[in-house]
């Protein structure tokens, strides 16, 4: 055999190996695409009670019943998310059953779209956090992640923990609007990139179904986005802003860095806010407006009662009168009628499983 023949044989062999390798790579890509398009369904960990978790076998699939905003029994908790088994590869050790009491999770079955990610093997929290930290919002909708620990419990991703299952959740609506197709497509695209980096496979919900839930939820937000105000109108000379602000702070108002005056509820929240109705550069004002963000204040705090009591006190001390937005005096009878309407409003929110002032309400009406 001549040197030429040997060279030709070597070149030919290299080409054959290259073609075979290329074909194998194409088969791998096609297999991944088919798996994504026709991935088998897994148990929904956000809908199965934690006590049903089994370490040896996965319970049969159940059709997911999405919550609706019809009148119904009030929710017992702000976040009723229950968790069970997450899809885990066969080579990953199945975690033990979850404890009966678990922490409040940032993914809520009613207001979030939950997306399971099947991990091929357990992943440490440090690795997950490095990949997930850039995916916390799509548009103005927050994105959260929860992972299943070795003991079967679920919680936010943290350092020093090994996770056997993973869920992503994007909020479906808030005051700014419903999750739209562009935001959802962006989420899925970025989620697939993250999944490839952590050896996971997302089970993507149908876009049409998700958009329907998002629009329905935003309709609820629009219908229950109620804010009530009462005003204190001066009878005589305008009040000096400098003196007024000092007096308001002594009465318990907090002056926030953005210039807002708020009355704390004693638990880190806000009962109602107050506006002087003038710019920061103004020296005087003759009208104060107290505003209650109804769905964000728990009935237990009686925000409307506290706000009207404060308005009466200010009117008495500042020689003013309590009036509505049209400058008509608000009588005790009128205020009592509004208070009853507020109580009816709270009952409707409770029936819709979004109690006023709850974590769920705080997130929706943000």
C-alpha cells in the first residue's frame, strides 16, 4: 500500500467518524425536543396534601382543579399551598415524607402559575441560586422558586441545602395588569435556559389556559380595587406646613422618604395614608386627605374606623370639618353607612378566598 492510499484511508475514516458523531448529536437534540413537547405529566405538588407524600411510590395523577372567584367558603390561611412529591429522576433518592407543619411558601396556587422542573439529580442550593438570581421578574410580575428538601418539606432555595424537586411560579396579575403572552413567553424561554444549565426539564402549562386564568384574576383585582378617602377642610386661615407636619408626626404618622405620611398598623403595615394636597415647596395648606387602601388592610385593624376617628380628631384640633371629595360634610350617619359597606366588601373578599390584608391580597393589590 502506498503512502497515498494510506492517507486517503485515514481521511476517509475521519470523515466517517465525523458523520457518525454529527448524526448522534442530531439524534440527541431531536430526543430533547420530543421530550419537551410530549413530556409525561407529573403530580402537582402545589395541589396534593403534604401528608399524602410517600417515599417509595408516587400517588396517581389527579386532575387539577383551579380555584375560581365565585362565592365560597373562606380560606383558612393566606397561602393554602400544599406540597407533595416532585418529579425526580430514578437515580435520585426519594425524600422522606414532609412534616405536617410547613413554612408559608411564596408560590400560591390561586394567584401564581406554577411550573414544575424535573431534576435529573439532586442539586445544591448554591448552584440553583447562581442560576435563578437573574430570573426574579418578567415585566412587572414577580417570579419565585421553591425546592423540595431531603426530608420532603418545601421552601425557598437557600445555601447549604440539597434539593430534589423544583417549582417556579409567576404571579398571574396585579394592579398593573394581567400576565400577557409576551411576558409568559419570555419566562418560558429563560426558564428553559436555566433548566438546561441545572439538568432539569420544565413541564410548561398551556399558554391559552394560563392567559385565561391571568385575565380572570385581573378582572377580580379591577373589581375589588377600592380606595376610600375622607378630608379635613379648614374653616379659617390655612395651616402652616412646617407646624402641621410636626403635629402629625406627634399624632403617630410616619413621614416616609418619598414624602408620604402613613399611619402604621403596629405590625409593619399601613392603616391609612395622609396627603396635604400641596407640593413639598408649599408653605401652607387648607385641606388634608386621609386615604384607606381597603383590600390591603385587614378587617381586624378596622382601618376605616381608625381613619374616620383620626379625621374627627384632626378637625377638632385644627378647627376644620370632615368632608367628602365634593366638600360636603360627612355626618356620623353617613360614615356609619360607609362602614357597613366596607364590612360587606370584606365579606365578599373573604368568600373569594382573598381576605383583605392577607399575604395574597397584599401581592394582588400591589
